């Protein structure tokens, strides 16, 4: 009904506009045409009342126990109450495709299911090892889904993780904020649906995802980084290695690390800012990491310039040792999450990726770290 009325009004305005244009000129006519176009387009929009639909804000996928189906998917909805509280509701369904799961869930809900509000997608351990490309691809093809959706793996079934009661703003907001906070202030390298897909498709770099665990009915914690070869999880990086991994693949703007000194003294280095530079030749990769920070806390007696210098040297050696260990570990696994191949490809017009796969197996590494402690005794 809206569409015919809009068209009728637009036609009348255009006819009237022709007469006006003869008097006031071309500028007024352009304004009238824009008004007509607005009316036409507004008449074409399908309107949905938010209370009459189920907005999908989170989804989890596990391997189906029934061999006839490939996936068991869990969809998370949030209901906002008059007192501003949030009720989390989950529905699960089986299917051979992600769309099958959505159809199965639609049969269980009283309102239509829409995907435009999706904030996160979580994959269980079995399906992560088997491969998640089909599901990632379906996300990419959905025009209503944003590229900045967070993607993660779960330690345990994703269905169990989504069936919690986290925070006061809903499970999807809690988990997505948890990931965002740890990207900005802690040890998760920047990641989302777009970045995972980019790393999957390009030669010379393998993707990775944060790994989550349900730590109670009201809490989720980060337990590491899932490392992928194409779309299959092949290893899990523990929490203790995440600081060094981020130094290799991303940069810090506000990091933290504790340095152990002599006589059981510790120095807490905070407000860490870091950058890395990589140079790759046929048989060698040289990585330089520059790091700045402040000593926020010291458990010894007096923080002298000599001790500050010791903190710098200790941290440099620790970073060089641990980053080198990670690079050799990735080489043994046959994966390249640091993107050394991609970095070399960007500098070589006639890059031969097949040859690079052989070169990478024999590649030697060198890690150099420069640490500068800018301030001491500063409290945030």
C-alpha cells in the first residue's frame, strides 16, 4: 500500500516541479528530483518492528553427534526487558549446512530470525579440527552480516559456552567486549571475521583465533590462541606464550609484562608500546622488535638506574628467546601465522609460493629486541 502512494506523490511532485523549474530554474528542479527519489526508496523498504523479530547476536557450531547431520548449531538471542535487563535465549538445531541450522531454529521460535545483529561466532574443538571454511564462507556471503564479527574457538562445546549468564548486558555483548578489551589492552592480536577470511585466502599467512573457556555459569576466560593451517586447527598456543606471539604478529599500544630479577625481585612493566619489522630473504628471516614501557611497580628496595638497565636487558633476552622458540615451533608445524611468506611476496614481484613452501622448511631466524624504559614509578 505504501509503495503505490509513494509513487503517486512522487509523480505529482515531479509534474509540479516541471512548472516550478520554468520559474525558479534548474537548482530547484534538482531538489524536487531528490525528494522524489527519497519517497520512492522509502516506499521500497521493508520495515520490521524489533519486538516482532529474533535478532541473532551469537552463534556456535559443534560437530553433530548424529552422522546424518554435519553440524549442531546454537543460536543466541537477547530479549531486552522494560527494566533494561537482558534475558539470554538459545535454540539449537542440526543440519548439513549453516542455513539448515537456521531453518531448524526458525521452527522453534515464534518470531522470524534475522542475522543483522550478529556479534560473534564460536566453533567447538571437534569442528575446528575438521575445518570451518564452509561456515566462514556462509558468513561472508550473508550481506546482512558485518565483517567485524568476532570469531573464536571454544575449549568444550560452543553450545555449553553460549548457555551461560554473563554480565548484565547479555552474553553476546559480554563475550565480544571480552575479546575487544583483550585486543586493545592485553595479549590477543587483532582479529575478526574479515581478518580470518583474508588470512585464509592469501598465500603466505595462516589464520588464528582466540580460544575461550566457560569458567562458571557467569564467567568466560581466554585460554590461548588456536593456530590454523588453512581452515583446520592444528595447535593451541597457551596463555603464557600470547605476549610473545602478539609481539610477532601485531603491535602493542598498552601491554603489560612482569620481569623477574635477582633475589626474587619483580618489576612490572606497563603501558607497553611495540612495533616489529621483518626482513625475509631466501633462507633467512630477521625480525626486529622495538618496545617502550614504564616500570609501574618494583618489589625490591630501591629502583636505581642500574636496575632499570637490568630490566631492559632481561626483557630483551626473554623476548628474543621466546619469540625464536615460537618461530621454530611454527616451522615444525608447517604453519606461518606470522606471515613471513606474505611479507616476502609483497617485496618480490615474481614470488613463487610453491618454492617458498620448500624454502620455509629450511628458513633460519634471527630475533633482535630493543627495550626502552621511559619512566619509573608512574601510577596509572
